[in-house]
C-alpha cells in the first residue's frame, strides 16, 4: 500500500485586502480624463464591462474606456436606470466603476446584483456599452452525495457528487481525509464531480469525501466507503456501459467532458464516434482514464451527438450510449455599421450583420434609446438593415446595433451626419388634398417662402394611411405646377400626402402631411358559377369579399323560374360568404339566378345565370337501381374477362409493331392464293369459325386458324395487284361475286370470312353500300347487333327476319 500522506491545506478564498489597496491607488494611477480618452472623431468603446462574480462585502470594479472627441461624459446604468452618485460607488477617471462593498439585498437595502452598462456622450451623440451581468458568489449544499460502493478486484468503482455555486466550484476528492494521488493513472477525476477508479485493488478500500470550493465558501460531502472484495471468477461477461455521456450545453472556449464507463470480461475496448459520421478530429481531443472523451476549447462545430461504444475484443459484440453536445456562441458582428454623411432630405441606410448560436436578435438604438420602425424609419432583413428616409437635423445622432442571444451580447455604433446646403428652399406650404372621385384625389400646395429661384420640381409622396412607410411611392411634378391629380387609387380608402421641393443642390424638408379619403362606390359584379347537385338542388359559388364587411356590405341573392316575373329574395349573405345552396326546385323548369354585392353606397351590378335541372333529372331516371345479385355474378367472371382482355391487348400490340415494320414492304408483296382466302372455306358448319369485327385486317377468327395467310385489307391495293372485273368501276350490285370486298371511302377496310352468313348477310354484301364511318363490317345476325358505323348499333330485333341458313355453299 502506498504510504499515507499528510493532508494538504484546504483551498480557502483569497484575502481581499489587495482590493482595498487597489481601490485607493487606482485614482492616482489612472490618467486624467483628457489623457485617457482618445481624440478620434468617432465615439466608441476601447474597453467594455464584462460579466463577473462578486463576493459580498468585497470591492469589485467594472472596466470602461471610451475613445472620441472630447469632452466626453461617462455615466453608468444599472438595469436600464442611471446610477446616481453615492459614497457606495466611485466613477474612476478613465470611466470605470468601482463598487466599494458589494451588497446583497438585506433589510430593505438594494442589492448590487444586476446588469450594468457604461454610457458615453459627447456633442455628436451617445453610445451604450454591452450589458455586463454582475452576480454574487454563492455556494449551495450538496444535492448529490457520493454513495458507498462494493467492487471486485480488477473491477471499476465510481463516485459522484453534485453541488451548485458561482463561480463554478472546483471539485477535489479525499480518501480517509487525505487528498487522493492525482498522479495515479487508475484514479480519474472529472471536472463535473466524478471520481473513477479502475483496476481495483485491496488498498483502494477506504472512505471517500468530495470537496467543493470557490471564492464564496468550501463544502465537504458525506463520506462514502469503498469495499474491494476478492478477485472475480474470471467468467465471461458481456460488455456493459455503466455510465454513458450526458447531454451538455456549453459556451465556446469551454471544456466538454463526455463520460463513458464500461465493464466486462475481457475488459471492453471503448471508442467514440459522431452519429452524423463526421470525424471527431484530434486537435484539443484527449481520452481521460479508460474511455472519457475530453474536448478542450469547444467551438460551434463540435456540436452534435456523440456515441460511446464498448466492444468485446476480437468480436463485433458491442454496446453503445450517446449524448448530445450543444455549443453556443455569443453574438459577434460579421459586418459593422459605418458612419455616413448624407444631404438633408435624402435617405440614410445602416447595415449590421451578426452571427452566433443561437442566432442573435438585433435591435437598434438612437443615442442610447431603443429605435423601432415607424414614420420615416424602416427595419428590414430581420432588423439587420436600418433605413431612414427624408433625413433632417433631428436624425443626426449615433446609431447602435445591438446583437444579443443566450450566450452573450455585442454592440457596434455608427454616426449619421446630415449635410445642409446653403440656400435650400423651405418646405412647400398649404398642402391640401380633396377627393374628386372614388379613384382620384387632387393635391394642391403653395411654393416655399424662401430660396425658390433654383427649384427644378416637386415630388409628391403618396401612401395609404394604414400602410407602413416602406410602401410609399412618389410622383414627380413640374416646378410651375402647384396641383396634381393622383389617380388609380382605391375607393373608400384614406391616403397620406406630403411634398418636397428639389434644387440642383438637394431637397427641401418635407411639408406637413395631409390626409384625404377617396369617395365610395358600389361594388363590381361578383363572379358566379353554378353547380347542379341533384334533380332539385343547385350550389352557387363565388369568391368572398371581406372588404364588404368593412363597408357595411355583403351579397344579395335572387332566383326565379325564367317564365315568372317576380324573383324570390333578396337572400342577404355576409361579405365572407362564398357559396349558397338552393333546394326544392322544379326539375322541369329553367331558373334565373342573380347575385350582386352591396355596400353603404348602394347595390352593384348583378351577375345573372340561367340553369336547367332537366338533364340531371333525366340522368337520375336513366340510372337503374343497383342489382346486387347481378353484380355478384359479374364479379365472378370479371377475373376471366381481365385475363382474356390482357391476351387480346398483347396480341394487338405485337401485330401493330409488325405492321409498322413490314407495312412498306407489304405493298409489293403478293398475297398467296388470294382467291382461296376470299372464297369461303368448305366443310361442316359446325367446324366453321364465325367471323367477327377485325380492325386493320385482324380478327380472332383468323388467329384461331393456324396456317391461314394474312389478308390484304386495302381495296385499292387489291385493284392494282388483281385487276378483277368490276373492281375498278363504280360501285354497284355484284350478285355473281358475293364474297368480293366492299369498297370504302376510308383507307381502312375489314374483311371477314363468310362462313356462317345467312341470306340477309348475302343481300347486304350484294348491296355493297359505301361505308359511312371510319370502319364498317358485316356480322352474322345470329351473333349479335350489327355495327353499321362508328357509334351506331342496330340490335338484331330491329333487322328483317332472316331465312334459315344453308348448311353449305
């Protein structure tokens, strides 16, 4: 066992007498105000106060140093209120603030805790420093004490304590009232108050205490006994993670400690990775103890989910645990606002861009006061752009951009100088605006009192009174005109007008604004559409007009049968309505529907629609009731029909491809034994395949008979290849050739085998009437309806009775 060491002295707060001496010497050491303040034209901070922790009863100093054109006056604010002069605090020569005895709130006396700001002012303006939060040093009691632990030799023991304090307490450990040996590699002390002991030995047994100390106090936890038993059995144990990483939220430049304690037999190998697959890196990274990951000087890029894995050596068996690290960054400026000089009457713009994590919120100050949008001041792009239009002497000031988030705040300033040229005219006078119509306002004015000779024109500024200034627009007016008619305005709307006079050297200041409202008018006809819902109901649809409600308006609906003189209505509807249903209508009557919008100025023109319900009632009558038993029978055969349809469709696609490939060559190809193909085949009637309608010369009857040749479907091609008697002549009856093809006006002709045709079929073939549609064919009457032309079907019952068919030809 290691020899016991003598207890080292506990860490106690440092004595405070040097602060008292410093408070006495500082006024002598610091330079006078005229020497300490810089003489640059811009008023800016060379040193700003920072967050700090003070010990009650002890002095604390808040630093502040300002550069700018003297004389510069410095004051301090606490929680936004100016600190009065008192014996409790002293304003030093360089602008810093010294609090002699930091106080907590007791017996009605105010506490010195709060947010402090340094305020500097000279003849050009005023600037305010960043906020510095001053808090009292504290130390709470332990809310987690270490617990007694029993471990096996060679195993792992872990103690933990938790305590809150300002500043963050320093945690150390004692064993048997003696500080532990931090040089021992088996002992790992983590900053968050964790003690890990690996490779346990018998001499590790003892009582452990947690010691927390800061400038406020020292606390010692309850004792926790560690008992080390005999060596383990040596049996195999699965890898196990006893403690995994916790979720952490830190600020940049702090140190992240991700704990991972794993056990198992054999001892598992601990590794770290990021869940997003990015490399952890090596700079500032170290592994403490057997698997704790330490990241020094964290940045925003270190944010992410970290995974601790405990692997059994030589296998893929592993256990994992993960924790999220969030790194915040205080606001800092990417682009500072720049001081500018602009002529009076023009526009000044400042741009300020800041970054941080979380993204900072930007506010603007004018001479130390919060500046919001309104009037001629506009804020855009999440307050990163400040625009001041029509600047005047009252706008000359120092403007500050303050960026702030949960990690801290920062400020930057810029000065606006307004240039006044000699001899500029004064503002136009007697500005008046009078409404002429619902869309026009006449604005008149008088010329300025002084410096009018160099005026080259006027600019009239126009906007709706309810709109923000950035929606303003301008219209130019010649110098000899003192009135202007503003048109294309909205009815019943209030507008704001003001005028500026322009010279080659700049613009005058703005005139006093004046307001005028356009006259009202009745609303326009609303767009109306009608939808038939059933045999006795309609739905009327239109766009809602919320503006009608603002002008005491809405919609009026009328309807009547077209044959009657009087309307039913009006049906009053609000301006937000967009539909209305009419029911219990007569399906045999044509209705006239009229919709109009109205407001306080009267009724607008109506939109009229005529609608008939007769078609809907006929469709309802023609729709048969559901025959569920018939549908069940149909569903039983639907699968077979789908399969047959797929086969037919695939065959047709193949045929079309072959037709396209060999169509050109087929025009010079002789049809083998055309006469045999055109003549009906002989044989028993029971073996004949009845013809069916075939488009482009293909039929199911032909596909069912292997060995039959393809038929030529073009009658003109048949004429050229086989100049048969009568084919080139005019169409007429041919009783001697009932099987000849019928000439068509279209280029497509379907030829069918004639077996199974009855006498009526022959008579129709002999008639050889020209086709009346794109495709025409003859079908046996006993096979179903006859297709006369596209879209025209004659059922068999409508055709003349056929004579009995012959058994042979």
